[in-house]
């Protein structure tokens, strides 16, 4: 049997090129070597979007379409919706007994997210406890490999702490520790060049953007503000167009030569933006074509089937857990 | 339809006379006027007994037998096991988003329990969050009346805060606030006279104690350490035998007269202990007789049926909740 991998996204918006380079293209490759589960984490999305549930519901379908359009194959990958597997909530409740409030408060990922989101003293308990929810996600499907960025490593650590504590207290060994598959890909910067591309900042190129929108966003990209005339030497550093060319242009030599010309002077922003636009259009066109074949009903069916099959596995794990915690 | 009431116990030990005067006799009366749900809160018991699950499993049956032996009537009262209604865990996860960590930390009941249990910095997250779990218990069964002691009022307040927040955020009104039925009965002191009778301190007379054990415990009771000779005047204050006579002897005048004699001098501890023993034996004998008619299989069936019927109600509420939180 292929080793099982769990990954996923919070359905808080459509997926964009940052997701593509950061995780999606990796998943398309991983599904051939792993028994891949991709979870649409709507319950987790509610922990900081609890007052915008309609937003989340809407994006479940969009995210699923994004997956299928980039080449996630439902015959190789199990797609599932978190909220439809209530056993995860049940397991979370039992795991909450095995983690202290102090330990949760020291989680570096949660700490930095609390700061980012500006919760201050108003930290929702659900958000604070979400690493425990993640431990339930991972272990209920007996996933042993988790693709993560370095900033998510504390989550793996927390999960394994819970696993060890559970196995020790209840003297069992059926919960398995998991390991990170560290993603080396740096996060893609947003078109404004200021921060990473995110769903919330509106500075991303979505996989589902139309050709016109893509072109428009490319031409809005931050380049070198001192590069006023075509003949001026331009800077590559922090120039978003070159960042994206590095990420998406397949001919690395051509990109290197463009960089030299730009730094020397004589290569205009319009020219490099046109080249990037062609590159991205070429990249995204087949995804768009694939997306157009996706009927809503079919996508829901894929989600339904994946969720049903994942739930069977979750029920099996929960049955074991209930037996050992004695209820 | 009779208004619904929810009450219950953590199955961490057999029930004792303190439970009888504190809640059980009240429940026997309430079941005639209310649609009474009594929950055996095994999931909640795990929040501070997570490393002793077998203890809890064992006591589910004992507690149910205690209920039935004192006159809880399964035709009038729904008996249910919390862990068999996983929808409560699911609802708890959604409610956790509506409460802040700061608010939970200020809960006076939890604060004093944390101190009592000596958790210090090692507070299990499940224990810290248990008021949210209680809010889920209460609202999932749409219970509007909750019999509590004054020390539990913060729990009612927390529940109603969650109800109001949920209804406001999701613009619905199907979650109802609940009201306390305040129990005026003071907690029964333990036979050692030092603290309240508790399952854990072993200073309680259990409803299931044998006649011999009852007598033995009565004769161990703390009286007046300065009352050395029968002829000496004795003190009533803090004298456990008189506390129990006050609680269980039906002839209040006779008790008043005994107190006078004791204070004057000439009434010995053996005499009053014999009177109390007779009183308690008389009180507990019919419960013991009732208990002897209870077959284990029958008790499990009652629990199963009650839980099934309660689960239907919980599923209905959860269906509503899932619709409004959008999943």
C-alpha cells in the first residue's frame, strides 16, 4: 500500500498562482507515489471566519474546481470536506484533554498568526485550539506524511506530542506519528511586491482568472519605480515581473538574458510584462480548458464520494479511540 | 408540552447521600412537571480523568442504577450517555469559535476548580473549555431549565452568552437561552466533618452501601471531640450526626429535642448514632430493594433507549446548526 499523505486548504477564497507553485503542482506529482488525501478544511476556516459562513460555503466548490483543473485526479487522490466528517470534531474533543492551555499558547505558528490577525486579547478559543483539530485531521486518516512549509513544522510537532501522549496513557500503538515533507518552494510574492500573494489581500493572480484579468494584473505588477525610461538601467531585486518569470518561464536561460538586458538598460517594462503575460497565459490556458469541462454536479459528486470513503476510515479510527478511552 | 430540563452527573463514582439531598430527590419531583433529561457526562468526566477511562466506564452503570433505585422513572425521564451523542462534540467545536480564551479564563467556576484540582500551569485544554461543552449539552437538547447550585451559575451565563452570540451572528433565533432552577439545599458535609461529601474523598455514605457499611460509617462520624462523657454537655455546631439528622430525620421536633438533650448533657454519641443509623437504614432500605430488582441488561437497555431518543433531538438541532454555519 502506498503511504498516506494528508494535505488541504481552508476554503476562504479561490486558489491562485502562489498556491500553484507552493503546493498544487507538488500534489499533482505526489498523487502518483502516495495515497493522497486532500481536505477542504471548512471547519478550520470557521475558526477565524465564523461570521462569514456563506463565504466559506461558496468557496468549497471553487477550491474543488481549482484542484481538478490543475490535474488533481480523483482516481488517485481522495478529496474530502472536513465538516462532513464529524468524527474529526469528536476526536478533537478527546485530544483537547491531552494538551495544556500553556502548551497551546506557546505554539509559534499560532502565536504569529494571532499577531497577524490582530486578535489581541480576543482570541477565539476555536482558533487557539486549532492545532488540536489538525492533530485530529491527520491521525483520524492515519496519514503519515504531511507536506508543509517550514512555518507549519510546529503543527507536526504538536500532533506527534498528542500521538505519543495518547499511546502512552492508553497503552496502545495504533496512532502513528507523522513526518513532514518539507516544501522548499518559497512563497510567491503578490503583484504589489509588498507581501506574499494571499486570497485576502487581493494581490494574487487566480487560477480561474480570465485572460483579460491576467493581463491586467501583469501590467499592474510592481517593477522598479526608478526605471522611468526604457534606456535606464533597471533593478531585478524586488521586481515582481522577474520573480514570476523565474517561477513560471520554462526557459531559464532566456530569463537570465532578459535580466541582463534589463539591468543594462534598453529593456522596457512593457516588453517584459508582455513576455510574462504570454508565459502565464500559456500556463493557465490548459487549466482553464480543463475547468470548463467541470460540471458543478460532477464536482459535488467527486467531493461526496471522496468524503464518504474518507469517513469510513475516520469511523474506523474513532471506533478504536472510543474503545480505548472507554466510552 | 412540558418544559425541558437538563441535568446530570459525571460518572466518576457511585452516588451518595450528598447527591440525594442535593439533586436526586429534586429530580424525582421534577420529572412529574418537566420533560427531564439526565445526562451521564462521561466525555466531561474525561476532561479531568482522561488517564482513568476504565474508572468512568465502570461508573456509568453504577450511576444509572443509582438513578433508578431512588425513583427516577425512565417513562418520565430520558437517561442518556453523553459520549454516545457525538453531535455534542461537533456543536462544541463550532461554539469554541464564539468564545475567547480570555473569557474562558475569567469563568469563576473553572477558576476555582483549577485551583482545587491543583492544575497550576498544566491546565488541560479540554478542562479549560468544558463550559463550552456544557453550552453544547444544554442547547443541543433545547433545554430551557437547568437545576444548579449557586456555584454553577457562571455556566448558565456562559451558555446564554454563546446562545446570544450565535443567534446574532447567524441571524437566527432557534437557540434558546436557559434559566437556572436554583437549588437551595446546602451541600451535605462528609462523615469526617471536614468538607462536603465527595466521591473522591471517600467520606460519603453511598446509596448502594450495605446496611453494615452504613452503620460503620455512621459510627465513624465526627461529632464533638470535647464530648468525652455522656453526662458532659455536647456541641451541635459542626456535629455531623446532627447535620445528617437534620437532613434525613422526618420528625423535626424529635430532632430539636435530641439537640437540647445533647447540649444539656446526658445524651451519648452512641445513642444519637444509633438513631441516625436507624433513620438512614429506613431511608435507604427501599432504594436497596429497588436496586436489587435491576438487572444489568435492563439498565443498559434503558440507557440505550434514552440515548437513542436524545440523539434524534441532538441530530435535529445539529442539522439546523450546520445549515446556518453554512457547512
